C-alpha cells in the first residue's frame, strides 16, 4: 500500500513539474498574443513530437522529453519582415514578453506557498519567546522578546529568512542583530551548539519564537513574505556559488531535484499522505521560484540575457545585429549545457557516494 501511495505522490510531482514548465512558457505565450506577436509554435517538452494541433496561426505540440518547452515567436531568433514578428514590436512589449515567463513561475510559487500555509493553525514570528536549558544564544546575552533583525548581515524579515540564515551560518561565529525595546543590539561572534550532518557542522537551534495568529490578513501577508524570502534565498545562493561560498555539493540539477522530491515524499509519508503531498508542494514551490529567478539572470541563452540585450537596444535606440546576438546566445547556451552536464555528474556522484563534486 505504501508503494502505491508513494507512486501516486511521484506522479503528482511529475505533473506539477510539467505544470511548472507549462506556466513559464504560457507566460511568454499569452503576453506575446496580447502584444500582437505571432507565435509559430507553443510546445511542452523537448525532442520528437508526440502530439500536435495546428491552430489559426500557432502549432500546439507535446514532445517526448519532459525537460522543458518553448514558445517560438516569429522573428525572435532571426530577421523577419512580418509585422507581427518579435523584432518589429517596441522594446517595452518585448521586455514584457521575455520577463513574463519568470513572473508566472514566481506567482505559481506564491499560490503553492499559500496552499501550504493555509493548512497551518498559526505562523512563526522572528521574536524569541523562550530558550532551551543551557542555550548558547541566551548565554550570549539575548533575551525573551528580542526580535531578529539580521544574522551574519543577512536581513531578517520573516521566519524563513531566519531559518535560512542560521542554516548557512558558521556555528562557531555568528553575528546577530536584534531589536529590543525599540533599540538595536548587536552580538558578534556568537558560538552556537552544533552537530555533524553529512560531515559538516551545523548549528543547533536552542530557542523558540512567538506564534502569529492565522487569519485571512496574516495568511496573505505571510504567503507574500515567504515567497519573497524564497526569491532572496535563491539569489543569495547563486551569489554564494559564484563567490565560492557554496560548491557543487550544494547545487542540484534535474537528477538531484528528483532525488530530493523522492526523499521529501518518503519523509512526509512517514507521518501521513498529506504530509508527503505538502513536502512535494514545498519542493515544487522552491523549484518554480528557482526557475523564475535563474531565468532572469543576465546570462546569454536565458531570459535575463534577452532582457540585457533589450536594455542595450533601448539605450542605443537601435537594435543589435541579430547575427552577433545569435553568436553570443549560442556560446551562452553551450556554456549552460556544459554547466548542466557537470551539475548532473555531481548529482549522480552524490547519489552513489553521498558527496557531490568538491564535497567534504
């Protein structure tokens, strides 16, 4: 019975993953239509076509490999004299079309976050309510009623910010800033109690926070707050990877994502079906926000790269030559695929040995 339930959860995860890709491409599609841009094909998946239907001007297709999709617009990657082509539209319209895919992913994350939070009886704040016995945080001088402002200079707006900041902190030296009676207090080099997880020291939480009553207003506020926190977390992680704070062992590609979803489903099922489903919803929420944020990075072959070219065009007041844009985007695509190969290899290595590339 457990195997059947787990299979159902995995099928739900696959469908949600497909919907995450669909909603991204649909963002490009419906915005292009609204802006009068001709869409030649709207596809979910990559590779050979399994099914297609020809509309008035758009070919709708479902393809074999569930690893992406595309919205092929007239004149997007080549010169076109068609008045409905991408290149013939004003920069602001093209900008909207390009960014709407990522925006839809983040909005999907907001809906999933609201779905998860809607099941909770109360929410967590960032104000300390009590300490464990022999709490390192209390010994450092913090008190009940203190509200976290920052941890290692990472600004704290909600409990997810707090959890992320503490999870990535060095337990032997944490800089903490709190608000107490309207005044700001700073505690430098706080040493937390810690434990080993996969050979890495992580701090042990030895305090509790005050609850926030759940109502319609706090649900909406908390959903927006936690979605923004997830966006910040993704961006901080990308910067951390670029600067060397995080390594390949902290990065996951498609293989790692599937493995994480499977682990999340299994952990939830140890409690009940809804816990397993909520774990999957949370993982998809993080993935769709990841997709949205990463796609807006100013890197060729990503939506953010197209945004960068559009901004350059707006400043120059004339379009860049398509052949040069094509060369840069092709080079960016090759680099991106090379990176994905390395990340996938690291994922597989982690599954086999427990450590990814550069893992300690």
